[in-house]
C-alpha cells in the first residue's frame, strides 16, 4: 500500500509497506567485547557471523531486536514483541572451534530477553533439545514459541508475548565466563544460519520503504558506527534513500586493528609490521569491508575508504605516538581516548601504510576502483594544556638529523607565535613539510601497488583558518604538498562553522580555499557536510539535548550544501549515516525539491548566518 503526497499542501513522503519474514537475515546484528573481532555478512540465503576470540571470556551476541533501533523510521521493520502462535525453522552450522550442541558445560543456547510482570528477565533455550542432530554442530532446529521451554532439560516455561530480543552466542571451546585471561593464540569461529522460515501467527513483519528518486547528494558511513551491522543492510538503506555514485566511508580506528597480547608489557598491542610483516587489519574487519565494497558495487556505487592518523588506546603502541614537550601523549577527549601516529616514527608509518594498502586490497578484491582518503592528517595539540604534540623522540631526532638543530620548546600553540628566529622558524617549517611529505608518501605507497588508484587528503579547515593564528594553523597546512596536482582530488569539511551558524565561512571551504589556494579544479573538490551531534555529545556544542536542536542544524547543513551547488564540485557528502538514520532524514527531489524531511516534517534550508534559536541552547 502507498501513501501518496498531496502536492496542493505541505509536501508529503510516499511510503510503501511490504511484508518480510520475522528473523529476516539482513536485520540481525552482532556485538561483543572490545577484545573480540566479528562481522555479520550474507551467506547463501541467510547470514554468517565470523569471529575472533582473544580472551577466555570473549563471547559475542548475534542479536535480533524486536524493536528496530538501527534504521530510518521509514526503512524500519515493525515493532512486534509477541512471538506466540509462531514456529521458526532454520538450519544452524557451528565452526569446529565451537562446542557441539549437546556439550554439557558449554552448550549453545538461544538467549531470550523478555518483559514479565514489570521486570526484564532472561531465559536460555538450549538448542540441542530442538535439533534433529543434537550431538552435532550442524542441525535443523525447530522452535515452536507456544511450547518452547528453557533450561538444559527444557523444563522451564516462560511467557513469549513480550520478547525484547533474542540472541545466539559466538564463543570457542576455550570460553570461561568466570575468568578473563588472554588466550595463547587467537581463536577463530563462525555461526551460520540459513533456510530460516517462520510460519503461523506473528510470522511476518511489516517493513516500511520510503520511495524517493535518486539525487546528487552523497553520504558518509563509518565502520566504528556500523561494525555490528550486516553491510548489506547499510547499502539497502543508502540506495533506498536515493544516494548514488560516490560515497565516503571512514574505516574507523577502534574496530579494525589486529592486536595481540604482549605478556612482557602486560597489554594488548597492534603488530609491528615493519618487523613481522603481519596483517594489521583483523580478518573480520577485512571481510566486512570486502562485502561492503561488493554490495556498493552491485548497487552501482563507488566507495571512498578513509583512514586517519588515530591510534586506539586499547592496543596502541605508545612509542609510536605524538607527544608534547613533557612527553605526555597527544590524546583526544574521548573516553577511552585515541592517540596519533607520529609522522617521524618509521615503524608507525610502516604500519599506517599497511593499513591503507590492506583497505585498498579490500576494495580491489570486491572489484571496486581503489579510492583512498587520508583522513585529517595533523600534528595534534592537547586541548587541556594547549601544548603541541611535536616532541616524540623520533620527531626530535629527525629534525636534528635534517637540520643540525635541536627542537625548541614552543610553549603553548599561542605562545609559539611569538617565538621567532632560529631554531623556532626552522622547526615550524620543518614540521609543516614533514606532515605534507608524510601524506605524499602514503599516496606513493598506494599508487605503487594500484597505479590507477585515486588518493585525496581530508582537510578540516576550522582548525586551520582560526580567528587567532596559532602554531597548529600553520604547521597543519602544508599547502604546497596538498596543492593540485599532488593529489587526484581534495576533500574538505567545516562542521564547527555549521554548528556556529557561520555559513559564509563554511562556503569558503569550497569556494576559495581548495580552488584559489590549492589550485584544484572545482570538479576535483569534495565536501563533507554536517554534522548533527547526537544527544550524548550535544552539550559539548552548547545544545540542550532535551530540546529539538536537530532540525535547526539540519536546516543549515542543507542550506550550506545549497549554497555550494553553484560551484560545480565533484560531490557533497552528508556526515553521516547514523544521524540520517536516527533523525530519519529524507531527500525527495520529486515531491519537495527545495527542502528535506525530518521524519514526516518538511523543512526548508537556512542558507545564511541566521543565528540558531536561543531556546535550543543550554
């Protein structure tokens, strides 16, 4: 059925509703502890979850949510907590590293989280009780939700009319829920679910599908945000919302790294690939990205994969990190934090090059053109102290080797502007050139393997074009190295200015800086437009999370993009998919070419420096 728009009134979206089987394979997700790696992808007519366990307590949940919290309001499946009157048949296959179904101490279960008499409760369906081959790892399983019972001997009844979620558990024979110890070697496994069929009452779910025409806006995704989802689910949603052509994907920094336990250091650590030549992207992340790239290609989309200089703290090699004058690590404000690779540490750069190459390989294996983004390369400064992080030992050593000078103490990024003459001037110039050369070296490494690859830097101009010039505005803008034709194209962003309602400044990020300063033709310029902070960080930008602050920000994001349309740039990408999903943003160029929808509400862009409404601020 369809709800057609009435053109004589406020524009309305066209939405159809179709029926899908409950437990449709695309809509499962997987999650687990940070020490694990995992990925859920299509497999035959179902799905496969591959996983890597690194500790004795590593266990991932493969989850079906009765309420869809991951999708756009008009791409989501129906909320239905009642499982009564339904029979579920499916075929299950467990890897040899997992226990058999009837293992007495580690028996595989289906965990059921339900609500009963005002309380959230849990039941464990022991799968071998409902399997045709209970002593095996491969079986056909039938669950009749009206008669199913929990417990090892299937003796415990529980209500099935308000089930919040169900989940399979992914773990190996080494699992011990009572202790967390690093495994001697990482252990891999998989769970496959195919031939899933639901019959009876409550066997089907309504699925909404908004109907829009293709448009020219791009979209961004990020692995750290979507590692738990089937990449096919993302691509289906992106395509349904009218996005086409180039799309931008950040490979993240917390979920892709391979890591091992270093007993001598009592910590997890990423591999020193210059010494060992080990893979740096874990196999689960690699598989996810190959499937993602392949699904995009099948949908006639072309991904750009972005990799940043960030190093997640859990498994960081701190010897590779940027540091301030007092040897404090350069760190982001997130908890847990991330650090930043030093451009002067040979081992760090060998690692980073291999990250770029392995993600390039994932694109190539999928049949995509290799197109890589160098994400926000910079010398960091710690915002609590304003001290620049340009004093790690390899950096000081390299500066001395190149110039015969010793790295001086700049003080803060503001004090540094008043320190001139030798060796201050030389160090500033050297730092800028070293950053630029580092980016060019990454480009060269990618093109050495993939001659026709495209490579671009992503530059965040609000930290470079600041009202008060600082050390980092200078050293983080090696314009000669970034200038055309040193890179195939350039990507820019300016979200701070959007969040400050400074659209005139944001426009310069496309209209002046890339073309006039860096000499890129407009058709070789791309832009990340956004972003809307989610409720957990809204206060950092002064917004009151209890007020409807999202719509005014979206109005300026769309106004900014509207201002840029006359420039003829290659692509404007909206940052990012999670915000588009959570706020249910829809672009419908046929029904409403001048604006956008936030859920059902139609909004027009704001394309000037009109201040935000005062009531949305703290």
